[in-house]
């Protein structure tokens, strides 16, 4: 999977704006602040696949939602593998790693 506007592995800093579970995906909206191949001020929407375990999926959604409610500034890293791209979101104390289903860069 290719992340639109991104080639290779990318690490950037973003402010989380919105995180919500919608059906079988987690929607994550962020604003790029610094670093990577995207210009500061670029809005990004990601459709992420939650973990298969309902318990872990609930914890992940809770963590992302809490960060978004606080407008947390996080590290956002995209790791490309053979068939998937993984988004790693971290506040420096904890991290969430989810496969990207349908990335969009506005």
C-alpha cells in the first residue's frame, strides 16, 4: 500500500485533532507540524485497522481518543512493509501501532 504523498518510511510530528471508531476502522485526523515529507500545516486523515482483539482495540481507541481530545502533539511514523504500511503514533510515553487501511493526505 502506498501512502499518498509519502515515499518510504517517514517520521513527522503532528497534532491529533480527531479519533473515532467507524465500523471496522479507526479514523484519525491530524495536522502535520514538523518533519517528514509533508509540509507543516498539512491535514492528514488515516483509516487504521484496529487490533483483532476487542479488548485491545478498545484500549487503542481510548488512547487515541484521549490524545485527540487533549490536542496532543505526537510523533507520527509511517513504516512501509512488503504489503502494508503501519502508522505508529507516540506521545513519548506510550505508542499505538496500527496498519493503514486507506490513507488520505489533503
